[in-house]
């Protein structure tokens, strides 16, 4: 963010102070470049905000980044929009270019968490080349290893409060009243993707395309297998142990 687009005089003191304190706390943290890999429902989304705060990393979700680049009409965003308008997939080179752009931000100074990318070995190779050109590399690949049967129970029991993003689970974290958000009393919804049939096709794609990425990084010796079937706190503890 350039100073021309935001006048620091107009930023509330609390915001400035908390950002300064955060940067001071972060300055002593070691750099980390992490990739989170795991099937849908394996808990990556739960762990990434915790890791982001703990290690002062930026969270790069490629889908969100693409949408932001398109909205901001950056040169890469314009190219991505052309592909999307034709109903084509955005090329791997474009996605890697958008990640490359994002890494220039101050928030990415200490490193990053990539989640949802790379999905294929070709993408992993292109990412490695780009990082090499920046004089850096992936430090750790966290593999959220979990049995397909456990995922089905996890995912098909998920209910969401759309306005806040609060999530519940019929078995593991039920709302006080079935189908109702605890805080607002509004109805909960189930995502279109959170059905057994959709999960089955997403898991097939994961095993076919993304599992080879784990092998690719394992050969480089930087994969850590996490017991993703454990409760979130236990997974967090495991991750911190691995990264400390």
C-alpha cells in the first residue's frame, strides 16, 4: 500500500499502535515459507489463520488472489479475466505470477502460507523456479494426512452460519438448537459442496492430482506428515513442534 493511497494522519492511533507492536513482535520471528496440502475437510482452513498470526506470515489463497487481481485490473488480473471470460482455466504461469506479485507486499516479508496451490507437480515445479529466482525456497510442506472415511463424516455434518462464517458440526460441535446459529438465532445452511457425492469427486481429484505433489516435495525432504484426524488443538501443537 503506497502512502499516496492512505494518509497515515487519518489512521486511528489504536490501529497504528497495534500494527507497530505487531511488527516489533514479528521482527524477531524466523522467516518461514509453508505449503499446506490436504484433502477437503482435513483442517487446513482451521490451522492457517493460527499459523499466520503465530509466525507473522501472509496467507496466500490463490482463488482470492485471482479475484482480487481481476478486480484491481492489474496486468495479470486482466489476462486472468480474459481466460475466465472464455471459460478457460487460468494458466499456471499466471497464478505463479500473481503469487510472485503478492510476495512483494510488506505483510509477506516474513514468509507465506500457500493453501490450495500447488495442486499439480507442474505447478510445484513452476513455483520452485519462481522462488529460486527470488533467492528463496519452500521450507516445509505440511501434509494433513487423514483417512477418506473420517472426512466424509466431518464434511457431511458441517453447517455454516453464512453471515458470520461460524461453522458447526452435527456430531463434533453441534449448535444449541438444531439448524440454528447460537449467537443470532438465524438458520444455518449446508454448503453445496458439503455432500457425500461432491466430496467423493473432490477426493478423487485430490488423490489423482495432488498426492503426487506430496511425493515431489518428499524427495526434497521437506514434507511433514500431520495426524489430521486429531482435534484441532492437537494438530496445532504438532505443527508448532515441527516448526519451532
